[in-house]
């Protein structure tokens, strides 16, 4: 049991970036993010037996984490909508970013991603994480052609929104 | 703006996360302490909470059915209207219990490691299916107005035909109308919002919108 726990924590630690990015993309405040992170880890631990070793651990983790995040997002949609933009400056950003163009770009990108629909958000996160269209299709449950079309559409929208915001 | 710029923005994000070692004891839940806390089951997923709520509802429903059975048996068919009404109410309660058991089984079947579309569709269906249970339950309404009927009353008192019978007729028509009109199609109607209560109505509306969104997403 202890060995299982250690292995699990090691895997989580190796793939922690996935959880952080998903929590940041789907939640705007610290409490929500922590709740979501807890729920993701709990679901991953409980669902460990559903992990199919034919898949990469990260692929399975993306499926579980995104499924939890999207469901969580739905429950907390009202709360999220009540948060003003100033409150969306998350603690992580305060700690890690200097007041540079890079910070502005990142904030902008995060804001624009946060404004996407849940499923579109999941898709673009996977794209940015350099998952192949085949893998994205497997995780989301749509065809590769559909993935390609949607990724292209969302990218265009993001580019346009970011360019407009910078003007 | 080029694709590569977008990707670079995301990569910079990853780099910053690594540099800052965000996943520390203070700021994130990903640590041993939290993990042990999770293992004590203090933290339950919302789905598990829903399942527990429905299990309790099933237990209470069974107790209610037992109570009704005792009532029906205790009456020994002395008044058939009372007994038949109670038996029908009992049957509706059994239907409600069956619906809740179906929901519990649906929750158990939800496996987060399946594709996102499949899981989210199941979750939305689970949410919206509460409306089907509700419309069936309204059908029992007239039987709450018939258990005190008696043949003697019908034969000897005009008040039965002037008051009791029209009330039952009214509730029968109302129940049929509600059964026909409590549907996902009508969920935007104001009367249904009042009937469902704001919280339940909001959840069903979201589920309906979400199912539409999923279908739209699948179409591309």
C-alpha cells in the first residue's frame, strides 16, 4: 500500500504541470483551484485501477483531470462569473511573473483561454501541450478531422482576440 | 500573429511554472498531507455526495413504502377507496425508488478515464433525467384526494359531488397536464422554474445547454 502510494505520488509529481495548467485554465481563484486540484488527485487515486497501461500515463491523466475540471467548472460557473477581473490575478502569477511583456502576454493568453467554452478549452490545452491530433481525438472522443478543424478555428480566435487586446 | 507565437506563449508559461516550483506545500494541494487527508475520505467528489444523497433518499423511500403497506394492510379493505389509494401511492413511491436506484447505477457507471465527450454526456443526462422522475411523480397527485372517499358518502351526500369529486377531477387533469408538460423542451417556461425550485431548475438548464453544446461540438 505504501509502495503504491509512493509510486502514485511520484507519478503525480512528474506530471504536476498538467494539474496546475488545468486548474489555472478552469478556475479563477485560489480556493477553487485547490478544490479542483484535490478533486483531480482524489479521482486519479480512486481511478488508478482504470489506468490502461497501453496508454501513456499522461494521456489517462489528461482524460481524468479534464473530465473532473469540466464537471467542476459547471458546478461553480455561477461563482466564477461573479469574480471580477482584478480578483482573477492568481497567486501563482503574483509569485512567478515579473512585470514584463512576457507576463502581459501570458495573462492575456490565460484570459482568452478562460473565456473559451469548456470543451474548446480542453482541446486547446491539449494542443498547446503538443499532443498529436490522434491523441487529442482519443482524449476528447471526436474524430481527428474534427480536432484539426476545431483547433484551427480556436487558434484563429485566440490570435484575433490577443491582437485586438494589444491594440 | 503566427501559430508559433501562441505556442511560445504557452511554453513560457510552463517554464515559469517550473522555475517557480509552484507545487509547494503552501500553494498547492499536491502534497503528502493533502493526499493523506484525501485518503481519509473527508474529501468527497461532488458525484459521490450526490450518490450518497440518493442512497439516503432510497432508504427513506423504502421506509415510506413500508409505512404505506402497513396502512393498507391495517385497513383490511374496510374501505376499498382508502386501500386502493394507498396502494397506488405505494406504487408511485416504488417507481421513485427505482428511478433513484437507476441514478445511483448511472453514477457508478461514470468512469472519468473514458473520453471527455462520453463522460460529460453521461453527467448531463444524469442531471436532466431528474425531470423525468418528477413528471411521473406528479401523476400520484389525485390519489391524495381519494383515500377518504366512501360509497356511503357518494350515495348520501351531495357535497361529495359538489366538492370532493370536482377537487379530484381538478387534480387529475392537473396531474395529466403536468405529466405532459414537464419536459426538457419546456424547461425555459417560468411555471416550471417555480415548480422545480431555482437550484434544481438551474442545474437542469445547464445540463440541457451542455448537452446541446456537446452535440454541437461533435458536429464540428
